C-alpha cells in the first residue's frame, strides 16, 4: 500500500464509491458514478486500474469478474489529506482555518452549532 495518498481528483471520486460500497465490480462503480458523472465505462476502468497499480485497492475474481476492495480507509485518507492541507496552507495550525471559515460567512447555522458542540466536547475531554 502506498504511504502517500496520491489520488487525482477523479481517482478520489472513484474511491468514494468504493468506500461507500465496500467491494464492487467496475460495472457497479460505473453505475454509481453515472448518477453524477458522464464518464464512459472505459474511463472508470482506467481509474480503477490506476488505483490498483498504486495499491489503494485490491482485487479478486468472483464469478468471472474482478471484485475490487479498498485497501486504504476513508478515515485514514481524509486524515492525511487534511493534515497535508493544514501543513501546507496554515503551517499545521487549525486556528487560521477556522478563522477563515468564520470570516467568509459561508458557515450555515447548523455548521456553527456543530462546531460549538465539537468545541464543547473537546473542552470536556481536557
């Protein structure tokens, strides 16, 4: 498995379907993605092949077709992506990110309430 989570944006879209379904054939992935994307089946196969070569998914034969399963978890992948973003953009400090979000006023009331609840929970744990 690759230590670095090197997904292109398109590969990440495919991985999201794998994480949602658990295991799937290329046809099942294509069917799910076709609800949002107009990718051809061969395009989806190409992304699956790349993910397999990078070690992000594994495969096994089932009923004459390959069944692919994610090797990397969604949670671990998101942790690495967010950590990398924080390190690159905010020198690892989450405070400027939260400040930026609050200053842009794009937070919905429900999101603000969720952040307040999270802060409350984090404060109790200390």
